[in-house]
């Protein structure tokens, strides 16, 4: 990956080649966004604008053919990069990503309304089997309200996935920047992520109580979980570096996250909320203080 970052930063032609080629290829739009972030974070908008404008061309072509993800992730990741560059705060970036996820949800709801509703209808038919005896105990109104939540939650899940991809693309761009100009800076920056108490409680309230305020608000549940998951991952990395946990915990965490996401994902959310209350890393050792931009 370092060799690719070196190639991107050799000049505008090389950066444009990588960003445009990755945006044009299916399923590599995240790499295009990461490369664009690297140029923007290091050089600023004045130098990066020419590279990023070229990247919009294949993204707009994909949009024309009914595939909006390339353009959405490219612009969304750039927005998060601008937030990171101005504030130097990953906590703020993660919270801003919720608003970005809402925009993603609106766009997806408009462009993919028919397939999402078709999928929701299929899931509604499977609810009696999935919930078994619990579903039969619900009243007719409760069953109807549960069915009405399926489409918004599906939209929110897809939007949350794109939200997470945008954050991951920014993480990769920031990592490249640190590797080239400030080795070790990104690790210290990432391990310091911790959602403050009141924002964490507000995210928890939106996740648990939001669906009671209407089907559309239910879309917030998956979107609000994304910052907490990244905070949970940062906590695990911080505990490993401080020697509280062995490195095998990280290997096991990512393996089980891939295999049993439905179990590990909510566990990371809970860990992040508990960390906001207790501050495990702050109790164990002084906090890391550094940034990954290599300017200081």
C-alpha cells in the first residue's frame, strides 16, 4: 500500500491516473476516494481540485447508468476529509458522518425505492418464521408497525454501509499520509478516538427510541451505530498497545467481526458507550497526543 501512496504523491498526473482509474472500475470506488483524500489532506483543495474534478467524470457516468455509490462515496469522503483537516478531530468526523449517512439514505430511498420495497415485502413474509412464536403474540397493529419499519431500516443499513465505507476510505487516506510524512502518527490519532459521554448517550437514545417516532426515523438506528463501532475498535487498539490485552485479541476481533458481525457489531457499540462512561484508556495511562498530518 505504501508503494501506491508513493506513486499517488509523485505528481498530479500520477494522482489523477489512480483516482480516475479506481473510480472507473467496479467496486474500487473506495480506493479512488482514499487516494483523493490523501491528495487533499496533504496538498489542500487548491492542488487537489484538479485531481478530484477528473475523478468526477467516471463517477457521473456511473450515476447516469443507475449506480450512485461512486459519486456518493467520493463526495462524502471528501466532505469528511475537509472536516478532519479543519478540526483535527476524529470524534467530530464520526459524528458528522451520521449526517452524511442521512444524505445517503435519502438518495438511496429515491433511486432504489422499488428494489428496497420489494426486498422489504419478501422479509415481511419471512417474519413469522424468523421471529417464530413472538410474532404470533403481537397484535395486528404491532405487526403492521413492525412491517412498516422494514423498508426504512433496510435503507438505513445500506446507507450505514456506505457511511462506514466513507470513513474507512478516509482512514486509509490518513494512514497513507502518516506513513509517508509522519510514521506512527495515525496509530496514535486513531487510538485516541472516544465519543464523549453526552453524544454517546444521544446516539444510544436515537438507536433505541428513534423507531418509536415513526418508520422514517428508524433509519437513524444503523447510522448512529457507525461512530460507536469505530470508537469501540479504537478502544480495543488502545488497550492492546498499552499492554492490557494481547495482540491476538485484535486478530480474533477482526476475524469474528467478519464471521459473526451480528454478534460482534453490537458488542463494539456497547464497549464504546461503556468507555464513554468509564474512560478505560484514560485510567490506564496518559493519552496519546499527536496527529497524522506530518506538518508539525
